[in-house]
């Protein structure tokens, strides 16, 4: 009797086997999907973690930004023969001295101007009284509507500590955080100089540590170059604003130039705040409404020229940052860290974009269509 064919073997032979490369792609996509879910969960939890632990996370992030900004200066000081620790300390002292000098030029006249704000507001309210009179029917309508609904308007006054009390309570913690940030900056710069010196003496130039050092050096060069260029542009804006404030007869023109220099580091939000201050002071001190609007309109024209012609021409397309990304970064970091977060938002965004350009950008939409999750970074191909 002839051997009968085994039906199980025939069925197994009829089932097509996936090629090895298909199995590998499926495994890679599964790992990428798990990584994508982990990234989404981290993105959702990160704001709450950073907000609650701001005392822990804000100093190292600020120190990292300061390290990237001061690293070129520390490198120059180290090249002229200074020891690493002395170069790091001198770079921090130069930065601290510049900040203290700038705050002295800005804050001293600003405190004197704060005392004049109530008088300015009174003048502005008197000049716009006729405009408010034209909108008086809205208040009458609200009163009639509240009376018909049986509700009477009530004024609620909440007791809150004064500004002096708030400053007195916040000063010890602020001083402690500043000291911790400066110490972290010093050790980061000093450690970075020692690591660079050790890598330069290493004979193995193809290992992972050297490649990471190259990536970090590229990130540092791009971010520090961008911030230095923007600082020079803002310095020119500050000089022009100081001259314009002197020409318009505003008090403390150096203060106005310093405010323009500082506010211009905060894109979109900073110029709007500068325009609001110029409008308030102009309307509160000028002889008429039309004359009071002149400083604000002049700054608006200066900012339009700088933002649309000067900055794009100097920075170029390579260092241009998306306006949407800037606004999202400002709103995100100001939400979790307040004013320090708003000031750090653009440098943090630049660091993240520079690292993604070197290490690879997430390709979420392409991943859903079958492409890899990460595009290769431009810095890896160099």
C-alpha cells in the first residue's frame, strides 16, 4: 500500500511564510509604536511634573542654557592659557556683571516711573472719558438685564498681600535658586572643558562618546550663534529706541533702550508689551492723544523693519524658527514656570530643534503611513 500524503504537512506547506525582512519590519514598527505611545504619555505628563517640581527642574535647565551661551567665551579664555576652573568662573562673573549693570540702568529709573503710573492713568482716563461716554449704554443694558433677572451686582474684594510683602516672602527662595543655578553653570562649563580636553587627547576618534561630543558641539555652536546674533540685533534696537526716547522727550532714555533690548528677546509678546508701555507713558505725558501715540507708532515701525527685513537677512533661512513653534513654546513654558519660563522658552526650543536636526526628527504622520518613526538627522551624515 502506497504511502498516503499527510494532510497536515500539505496544509503547513500551503501557508505562505513571511520573508525575513517583512518580519523584521513588523518587529521594528511594533517597537516604534510602543515608543510613540511612551512619548505621547511623557508629553502629557511632562507639564505637570515640571510645574510641580519647578524648584528642582528650573535651576538645571537655566544652567544648561547659560552653559551653552557662555561656552564659547570659556573656550576663548581657555585658549589663551587660563585654567578650566578660572575660565569658567571668569565667564560667569562677566555674565553676572553684565546682568547687574543692565538691571541697574533699567530698574532704578523704572522704580521712579512706577510712582508716576497713577497720575498717568488718571490723565489717560480723562482723555478717554468721552470715548467711554459713547459706550455708556452697555453698562445701562447690563444693569437693566441684572434687575430683570433678579440679580444685583455685588463687588467682591479679595484681601491679598502687598507687593512689598510678596517680594519679602519670595526673596530667600529666589536668592537660593540663583546661587544653585550659578553653581550648576560653573560645574557644567568646567566639566565640559575637561571632557573636551580628554576627547582631544583620545586616539579613538570613532567611538560613541566622540560622536556625542560632536553633536553637542554643533548644538552649542548653533544655539550660541543664534542667541549672540539676536543679542547684537537687540542691542541695535535698544540704541535706536534710546535715541528716539531722547528725541521725543521721554524721561530716562537709557531705561527705554534697555527695556527694548530685553523685551525683544521674547518674540511677539515682548514688542507688544513695549508698545503698551510706550502708549501708556506717551498718553500720560503728552499734550494730546495724537502726540501721545507717536512713540508707540514709531516703535511699531522699527519693530516691523527689524522683524521682516533685518533679522531674516542676517540669520538666514537655516536659523529661522517657526513662529507657531515659538508661540507654543512661550505659552507652554510660561504656563509651567511663569516669567523665567517665558524667557527660557526660545533658547530651549532652539536646543531641541538643533538636537533633532542632528539625531533625527519624529515622523509621526509618515509612521502612520508605513514610514520609519524617525527621519535621519542631517548632522549624522556629516
